[in-house]
C-alpha cells in the first residue's frame, strides 16, 4: 500500500506544526520520524490516519483521497493501526477483551475467531497467560505490548507508532523495542516517531527528520545518521549546542560577547578547558587579529558543541579581501590558535550572505 502526502498542512489558532508536507511512503517502508520536540512529528501521524483533520492538502491511500469530504473513516481504520505513547487501553476490559473489541465491532469477526487471534497475538508479544488480567495489573512495558497486539488484531496494512517507549520506565524500553524490531521484519509498512536514535537506525530503511514545519530532510539511515546534508539535521544528530555571535562594526561589545561565551559554556555543562579554548579562539582570532586587520569588520563567530564526543567546531566568517590568519603579523596570537585546535582550516570564498573568508577550528574535548 502506498501513502502519498500532498501539500499537507495543519494549523491551529497560534501554531502551524505542519506546513506544505510532501512525501511518498511506499509499501513495506519502515520509516523513523525524528526531530526536536514540537516539530509536528505526532501531528503528522495523527493527520495521516485522520485522528486529526488536516487544514490543507491531501492524504492519498493507494490513490484514494481519504481527506475528501464524505470519505468513510472506517476504511481508514481498517487499513491503518495506531500505537499511542500512553497505551490507550480500556481499563474496564480485560487484556483479551481489549484485543477482541475492534475486530468484532469494525471487522465483524465472530467472537471465537477474534478470541483465537487475540490469544495468538499475545503469545507473539510474549504475554501468554495474561488474557484475563486488567490493564492496571500490568507494567508499562506489558501495557504497550498489549497495545501493539491490539493494533495487530486488525491486521492493518500500515502501523503508526507514536513514541511507543517514551512513557516507559527505562528498564521496560527494551522489551517493547524487541517486539517492534520483530514487527519491522514482517513487511508491514510502518512509521515510528521516536527519540531513541540507535533504535531508529536499527529498524528503518528511511528516516524523516522534521523541523521548520515539515520534513526538513529525508534519507537512508546511513545518510541521516552519518552524513546529514543540512545544518539543523546535523546539529540534532550530533546533539549540538550552538552559539552564534555577530560583530558588525568596530564598536561591537566584545567584552559582552566574552560573557555570552561563558554563559553558553556554563549552561551546557562544558569542561572549563573547552570554555577556555573557545574564548582563546574568540580573543586571539577575532579581537587580536581580525579586528586590527579589517577596516569595516563584519564577523560571524559560531561555536557548535557536541554532547556526544565533547568536541567543539568553531567557524569564523568574515568580510574583506582574502586574508589567511596564518599571514598575520601577530605571530603570538596565531601560535595560540594553533596550540588549542586539533584542526585549523582557512579558505577564501564568498557565500550568499557576503562573507568572503572562512576559518574553521576543531577543539578537542
């Protein structure tokens, strides 16, 4: 089954989480949907199965526009199953009754068939013998496995999972992930919103990174997790904390910017050594070398600290004629720069914002 999203949009009164989303989800795709909180990941899933009505665009299911007025929602429910982060089990029903309800009500299956299917599915998710317990007698991980079994009881073509492990105690995450990992090998089309990056990479063949109101970047796991092409994706994957300073005239508040560097480092619990190295780059390159070299300085100083490896990438863009800091007469400042950086690269060239020089540093953790 193929799902096509055409210019999908979802607006609320003061918020637009989805804006012009376009994608094709092919039969058998297992797609991990990742991104910062508040970027529309859960909203995307809820719009695809019409738990939320899009305010614009279309969702096509094998060519049928399921967002069209009058479309039978029961057809959607038969073909798309949803697993919620909060389980959404009926507390007054036993485990087996939770599994039997929708197949009997929507698919009109006989009670005996619904029961046998439910028992087999509970065995599949490792919960044999729990048929007559109630949800409040189960752990969080067990409840989520029941929720997955309940979705499978409808034999949907597509399974949507909305952060299925986010409400669980860490000790229970692995048991649910194991069930989902097994499910991903069955050929079912799946979309999984998750913050567990290693898990996402292990089970999917495609990744949607969501930001700025839509699918900001998509690709294979190797591309997204190893060599993302866009800045926001790269910053998210590497867990980068970013500081950007702009010096746009000779009278900019450089001491104040030094204080901003200190605050940035403290807020992100960076080692004092890293803070000192960032400050040294700022002081020696920006204050000592560039501010004396450039007649009308416009300088952008960007620090990107990675929580994963404690490394910091510093990029300094500046205007004027091509100027390599290695050619400075301030040999002491340049030696300081070389002493703190494991990599120091200069290259001339303009970008769309008018900067004509780039100097990049890698500061070790």
